[in-house]
C-alpha cells in the first residue's frame, strides 16, 4: 500500500535497494505482486539499483474452457509475461516467473501430457517463447506450502522437477519439497545432471512425443527426459543413451 508513482517513494526505495546490494550483499530482487504497479516503475528500480538478477511475480489467471481446465492456447497469458520483461528491459537482468508453464504442467501430469507440446511444436509456456527470461517452478510459498492456493499434484511433484530441471528456462526449487518432503536426493540428482550436461536457460528443446500418457523430449542432443506411466519407450530412445535417473513416472537418459 505505497504509492510507487511518488518520487520520494521511488528515491527511498532505490536507496534501500542499493544499500541491500552494496552493504548487505544481496545481488538480485524478487518483485512481489508485480502486477500491482507498472513495469515502468519496476524499470526505475532495476535501472537505478543495477542487480545482477531480477524476477517478477505476475500471477494472473490462465484462460479456462467449459470443462474447467486450461485452454490449449495460452498465448495471451505468456504474452503478458513477455510484455513485462520488454518494458523493464529485455537486454537487462529482468525475468518473470513462468506461471504459464506452472499452470499447464499442473494439469498435464494428471494424464494429459499432450498439453506440454504447443501447436507450434514448442513448449507451451513462456519457455517456448523466451526461455532466457523465464523462471520455472513447481510450487512456491503461495501455491503450495501452508497457503495451498494452487498446488502441484502432490504425488507427481518429481515429474514437475524432471521437467523444469531438464528444460530451458531458469528453474528454481521449492524449499518445502527439498527440505521437508524427503525429495532432496532425487532433486539433487536432477540438478547434477543439468550441471554436468551444461543445460542452460536457452538450451535447445526438441519434443519427441506428447501423448496422454507420455511426454518425451531431447535437450541439446545430450539429455532425454520422459514423463508419464508409459513404460515401453525403448524404440524411441536413440542408440547410446542410458538411463541415469528415474522415479515415479519419469526417467532421464
């Protein structure tokens, strides 16, 4: 409840941000409820504090059909995320949480994995358009945890991590899942695969299959990930690839 258009507010917030960066040691910002003030204002804070990284929470509703599920086409939703980054400065440190991917992935792992391939053959979330500026996640303190406002299906959480930790974008890990759910070892294994294989925010994604019970994708020609219960996929895996991680309805070659 502060007036971000007030020059004094802007000046004092910029001074505070610079103090956090130079004196305390923080070098990145998370803009909470970024739809509550304009991207032009966020640009002032970014330009005048010069963080190495900035991510915005722009949580708006996806487009839903009469069946209560997200429409296949979520272009307006991800365009809103892209627009914010463009206005703040596409060549700078600004990124946004990829709520489009989160919303689609929530539903896809419930037996509708075909949703993970857009009509253009690319990923349907922001990572399909501008992966370098998309911060992917499975849950956060609002969607999961005690607030439980839009939780990922609890028995399929590792499918979510198998997806974001092998795909383009900048993935982040939810504290609860890592420390409280007993998933540390599984998540660590996926993180180490991403690191060893050099997968990064702009890695090349090739979707090989996207059916109700199977999603199969190759990243940078180095890693293949499978989501879904379909077991017999050996004929789809190129020669030379070996399974290096697996769990409940996911595998990584």
